[in-house]
């Protein structure tokens, strides 16, 4: 009895101490999109090694990121669906882009390697609408005369969580397929019409599903396909050319973005861009922070991290085929910080 | 009366007994299959880094789940601290004072029902009760959810152990003039000590493998536990995150963590059942 | 002193005290010692904490009451948070298949369907197996083997749910996809139950894994039931020349039917609420499908997958409404199970 009480007392003291210790150290919490998780986690890891400041980013999906930052349970949120200016104003949030990347369809067909299969807007929409159900459907075969497509059923892998990647993907499909726009629409979570469909949690979940199910097709941010060597497909872009997903085609699409014309909060969608070398499904991913920061130190530490990523993270991003922001955009973003993000009325940055 | 030829009845009997043997074997096959899978796949993940290092981003070697191991230990300890005193007091009531009282019957019934409740519902309960008002995912909320799961288990085992203490012991103490509370806490408790400890261990084993109540309560974290009022690293959610990912090295770590948890729980379970059986006989 | 006389056990008859027998409160008259005038001179010590006993009893009672209070608290909190969803959708929430976070239309039908179907499959597989295992352990196996095998079956219950999920996703589902489902689809593909691509994950796989998970619960309680049947009854049947199976089927099972059904309800309750194993292998699709090979979802898996990402209050409320439905279903099943099991234990403690 006495021993038990003693142990209980000691452990409680330790826990209370640890709770107090936690108050001192700067650990910044963020949550949100799985789209940029591969590059955010590398950046945070490197930054912690260099400065000791720990950035804890939980990839729970854009929907979760938006919910958490609005509820103030995290210091910053990550989303691939940009919030509209009215929404930003109402919730008192600042929004700025961090990095750009490509969303790519991935497939699991035995014998098919990366970028061998060709799909166009119509077949892609048809597959995800559930109209095309077998791989050797004439519509797909027509685009790929040199491949003997097997008689295998198509299983569509989609996101189960509120996903910015889904938003980017469905935004593109709504642009190129009137039927998709009418029947499904754009959103972080939509009603998937394909009968044979499975859901995965996060980009990682969808990648995992496609890896394990023969005949599956899914959509993920490119880094997930690249890191796990899952075969991607060629898509037909606005200019009519079939392009492969890689850093160059993503950059080509991103170059067409006119950030000057972006609404407050930089909510610019980059899908279906013109240009012969452009990848059709490119998107930016944004960070959400409260405009009115309770603690200036924490806010400054966070902005310092983001600034470091802009200035030093290019190489790491490009290795994973993410497109870093162009310099002029970085300047615009940092000016936005000075204007919008304040603690006790005074700007936090620089 | 319908008579069957004797060989018909014997045949039926034989086939049923065969089926019974096959069923038992199927159960054993399932057990060994799962355990060997976990051991084989998990062992590959065991190395020095696994136990001592923090998680690294996917593809970066040398990562580990050390923070998750510590986090699970702390969460479980905190839950135990909360659930054991209350559960034991409840069990004492049921065992010592509770034979007649309607309240005791009601509580016993409720404890059994609570034990069968899905742990994810208890997670939702903790979410509404603690995460929303506190404004953050936290280890406290996670420990609370785990404590709610542990409570009826501790109460039940305490009651069983307290009942096993012979009445002669109580009566001799009472006859010597000791007040009832002294008798219970000093004498009965001491007599049932090892059984009570076993019950606590069983509850701990049960709760250390729980994932659902922590998924959206304590979340997870790739850093060392510094504050329980923030997302807390833990093994089970780590397994969930890593297993659902497409990264081979993360999946391997998920197996390693699975092996760790399974070993711990099975060891405790086997030990406690052996002790309990000795006590009951 | 006076207190010591109050608790006698089993009445004042000449029975020697048994362990575990009830202690009844009996009023005793003060002894001669206490009424004698010398008593005061002896100087009996007063009890140091006169109020301690009622306080202690009250303390333990309130801890015991905490348990049912918790259940009530869970129910009321779930109800409170799910009201917005029920207000918006009304009772059609229960039968609507829509689950569209974009338009804000939610319906519980696919989740309820998935929960019920996966549980149904699990019960169909687990109940006959459990009865057979209990038969094996009680009637057929020699005591040492019975104890060993019984312990090992019980260990199945100790394995955490997430381990079942891991094993299901990485080992069992691929086996289903490669060997079992194609065969079933080939021979039984006429039935809509077995149509569709062999994904490996899906309703059937989830049901089978659930069956393995609830097997130890049903078989352990059934084994207890079989053991509680008085040997006298069984032996009379054996004496009449009945085979083991006939004794079990015609004597043991009818005798213990209430308990066996209680055991089944116990397993049912567990299967309904199982989360992690199902989440890993059910495929997470909000769709009702006739095929066992198809992916679906259950209430528990929907909660596990979507709770962290639900943004709009209506989405969260709908998810919690799902939780409320699950709570009500499992609570009902658990209560029925407990009533049945109690009835059995009570009936048999009275004696044959």
C-alpha cells in the first residue's frame, strides 16, 4: 500500500514537471494536407537538426487541417483547397502558398511500368465515374494501341478523408468533363460513383490501396508515387499533348500562374493550364495561420521556419518533384505576412 | 420412438467429435499463424535505432519509435493511476458490502456492459468531454479514455479477489474491535494483494493495445513527449499511421511496434492467468 | 466491541463458516461485559474515527455508482452532439444511403448495413466453431490438454485489435485475393453474393477476421456453460447409452440454452463494436453492395477514418449520430447478454 502510494506520488510529480517543461520549449504544431507531407517532414527534420526548433506536422488531410486551425488546436494548418476570401475574413485566418506539386493517377496493372499508359480527360473521368469498368475497354485501348490491355476489372481508389488532393483532382475533372461537373462536382470529399471503389486514408492510404489491389487506379501527389515506385500514367493536357508527370511538366504548368491576379489569400487553382509541356493537374498547397497571434515569439519562430523553407528548401523539394515558389511570389507572401500577421497590434514579420 | 441403426449414431458421433477437434485446431492454427507472422515480420524491424531513435521522414534511415514507446508507457501509467483507485474502491464495495444492496447489483451489471462497449465510442466520449473544451488533442484526454476502459475491468477483478478472502479473516479482525474500514483496507486488501495486482496487470494489458480511443484524442507526434496537454506520441496510433502508408520502411516499423505490443500483452496475460488459476484452485 | 457483534455470518445456526458465504447483519444484544458497571472502569478505548465506517462505505458506494453513471454520461453526450444531425435529417438518417460531405447530405444506411453484415458473417462462422470448441474442451479432451488448449484459445482474445488488422491487411487479404475469392467467384459466381473483382479486402474478409476475434469469447463462456451442467444429468444420459454428441445435443445444450445464447450475444456485442481490424480490411466505401467481395464500411470504421477530418459541424454531428446508433445497438445487445447469463447462473446456483 505504502509502496504503491509512493510510486504514484513520484510518477505524478514527474508528469507535472514534464508538463511544466513542455511549456518552455518551442514546439510548434501543425496539421493538415497529406499532399505536402513528404516535403514538409523533410524540411522540419532538417530544420530541427539545424536550429532545435521542432515543427510537428500531422498529416490528417486538408479538411482536418482547416478544422484544427479554426478550432485553434494547432498553430498552423495545411490545405490544398484554398479558402475563399470571405471565409478567411470570417475566421480571421491568413493564407499563403508554401509549395506546389502535381497530382497524378497511379495504376496497378501487371506488366505495366511507369508512364506507359495514356489517358485523356474523357477516359479519366469515365473511369472515376464508373462508366469504364474494365481495363480493356475500347476507349482506353484506343489511346494505347501498342499495349495489349488485360481483361481486368478497374477498382477505383479514392480518399476517405477530407482531402485537398481530392479537391485539386475533382477541380480538374470538373473543368474537363461536364458530366463530372454535373454528377459529382468539386470538393474535398465527394460521392464516388464507381461501383468498384475502395477508400484510403490520406495520400498514403490511397497509394497503399493501389499497391495491393491488382487493377486499381488512384490519384496521389506525385511524391507518393515516386517514393514508392508506383506506376504513373501519361495524361493529355490542354494543348493536346500527352505528358509525363515530373518536375519539368509541373514547373511548366506552374509558370503560367499569374499570382498578381490571385485573390487575397493567394487562392489560385493551377489545374488545366495551357502550354505544350504542362502537366494538367498541378496545385499549390497553402498554410493557414491566425492573423491575430497570441504570442509574438511563437509566431515569429513559425514564420522563420517558413522563410527558411522558401530560401533553403528548394533542393529538398525538387528532389521529391515539388515545385518551389518563384522568388517574386515569395516576396509577395512575406509582404503579406508583414501586413496581415500581427501580435498585440504589431506586425510579427520581419 | 425413432430408432436409428447403431452404426448411424456412432458415425454421427464420430463426425461431430471430429468436427470439434478440427474446430479447436483451427483456433490454434489462427493463434499461431498470427503470432508467427507478427514475430517474423516484426523481428526484422528490431535494431538499436528502433528502440532509441525518433521517427525520421519516410525514406530517411535510422528512425525509430522510442518516443512512441515512452508515450504509450506514460499514457498507460496515467490511466492506471486514475482507474485503479476508483476501480478498486468500487470493487471493494461490490465485494464487501454489496451482496444485498440493489446498487451493487446495478453497478455490477453496468460494469459488465461497460466492458463490452466499443472503445471507439469511449473515444468519442473523451473527445466531446475533454478535447473540445481543452481546445487541443492531449495525452490527458487519451489517458482519460483509457482509464474509462480500465475501470470496469479493475472493478470486476477486485470484486472477485475480495470475495475470495475467507470470512474467518474478517471476523477475527472484527472480533478484535477493528472498525470495518480498517478490516477492509488493512486485512482484506493485504490478503488479496497478489490477486489485485494481477487484476491491475490484466487491465493494463488490455488497455495498452487500444488504438481507437487514441486515434482522434491523443493523435500522435514525431517528437519526444514534452507535455501531456498536447498531441502525445504512442505506439498504437503509430502502427495505424505507418501500416496504412505505402512506405516499406514505415510498414516494417509498424510490424516491429506490433511485435513489441503483442509480446508485452501476451506475457502479462499468460502470467496473470497462471497466477489467477492458482488462486482459484 | 459493539460493532463486532453485528456481523455474523449465515445466521446463528450451527453451520461452520464457508468461504464466500453471505454475511448478514444480525442485531445482537450487548454482552454482560458491556452492561456491567466495571466496564467503565476498564476504560475501553473509544473508536478513533467514529464516522469513518459510514464514510468508507459511502466512498466505495459512490465509486461503484460511477460505473453506471459513466454509461449514462456517454449516452447523454452522444445524444447532445448528434442532435443537430437528427434535427436536420430526421429519421430518414437511418435509411439514407447518401454520404456526401460536399452537399452536406449524410445517411447511416451503408454504415449500419456494413456493421450488421460483417457481424452476421462473423456470427455464422464463429458460433458453430465455438460450440464445437467448447464440446472439445469439456467432453473430449483429457484435462491437461483441455486446460492447455483452452488457455491458448483465450489468448486469441488478448491479441489487440490492431494486430488483427495488420495481419488481416498484409497476410490474410492477399491470400483471399489470390486463392479464395477467385475460386469462390468461379464456382459460385452465379450468385450476386460472390460477384465482383477479387480485391482481397471487403465484407467477407472483414467478417472472417471478426469471427476469429469473437471466437474466444463465445467459446469460453460456452465452455463454462457446458461445465455448469450438473454431471448427474449428463451421466444419466450416458448411462442410457447415448453417444457424446447425443448427450450434448439433447441434454447439455437444451439445459444451458439460455447461457449459450447469452454467450452468443456477448460475441455479437464485441463484433458490432470492433474497430481497428475492420477498418484495415473493409475497404472504406460508403456503398451498399450485394456482393461479399465488395468493400463497404461499418460505423466503427467510418468513425475511425473520418473523425479527424470532419470539418463542418453537420459532418461531425452525423458521425457522432453514427456513434450514438452503435452505442444503442451494442448497449442493447450487452444488456440482453447479461440478463441471459445472469438468469443461467442464478438458476443453477439454486441447485438441481
